[in-house]
């Protein structure tokens, strides 16, 4: 998509390289949107994401969701979008007061275990040097309920292998 190419050319992309196979079409929910979902407290199913237009998906990628007012605006926009496109209310997701991806001093056991399955030892120093979005991605990709074929590519991208 032109918007995505333009963002890459301007160096403003927040997409990870391991997401490259679906970023152009936004057929999957990118990590940066998943981070915003966890931040604003809305659970979004992939089937609901597919009901959004390309422009709506792009807007969800581009909308800020960092400070209190942005988080509330994002939540309201997404809630309305889910209602309009699916006919059902958006489901709430508990918002963690101190999410694990913001804690550079403690690596979740799921990340450690998944790394070991890949034959990789991630040190606490390496964990601390990751950005919160990188830590978020590893946490999400290490969960047993997640299709985690991108865990090793993420480790490679983050220079942990």
C-alpha cells in the first residue's frame, strides 16, 4: 500500500521486519496495533479486523495511543468501529497497571522458555536493552495460545541470536 511505503521511506514505520509478509495488506493485526489494544483494553478478533476497511485499519495503525486522552480516543474509535462493522459491542480486555513489557528488570518466564526451545539464551541485560514494543512482541509471541512461528525471527531481528 502506498501509505505503508511512504512511511517506510520516511523512516516512520513501527512495523517489525518479521511482520513483512502481511504488512502491505494488513491482513493480520500488526504488533503495534496489538500493543494499542492491550493499552486501551479492547479485545479484537482477527475476524473482526477483517471486517474493517483498509482505511480503517490504516487509521488504527496511525492513531496515537500513548497518553490518557489518546488512549481514551483510541478506545472510543475502536469500540464504535467494532459495533458498526460487527453489530456487537467490543469486548473488554483487562489493562495491566504495570505491564510486563514495561519492566526491563524482569523477563517473563514464557519468553525465557520459548527462547530456550529455540536454543537461545536471552540475558536480563539483553531484555533490558530492548524497547517496550520489542519486549511486548516477544511476550505475545511466546504465549502458548499464540501461533509463534515469528518468535525466532523476532529474536533474530532484535539481535538476540
